[in-house]
C-alpha cells in the first residue's frame, strides 16, 4: 500500500480514484443546477423552487468535493 494517501479506505493517489472523484465533482457541479433541476421539475413534477434548491444542493456537494480534493492535493 505504501505512501499513498488513504481516505475512507481507498488510495486517493490512484489514477482511478483521482479521475472518478474529479468527474463526480464536475458532474455534480454541472448537472446539479441544470439537468437535475429539469428532471425534478418536469419528469418528477416537483415544485420548481424545490427543484432549484435541490440543484443548488448538488452544486454545493460537488464544490465541497472539489475543495476536498484540492485541499488533500489530489488535484492541483
């Protein structure tokens, strides 16, 4: 296992986890305020305001994940 940074039981320095977590953060930040709002509003027929709040929440989660990755120096 060596000198890799371990967090939550997996190695943050492996190419797979770097790529996966970065794409997840970007996906949440992009799809949260756009496609998720549209899907919740039109497809699931939720109130528009609730859909926007949910989309903003997904954006915040994605941004927090991105900050976590930057703080841990997984991505620069």
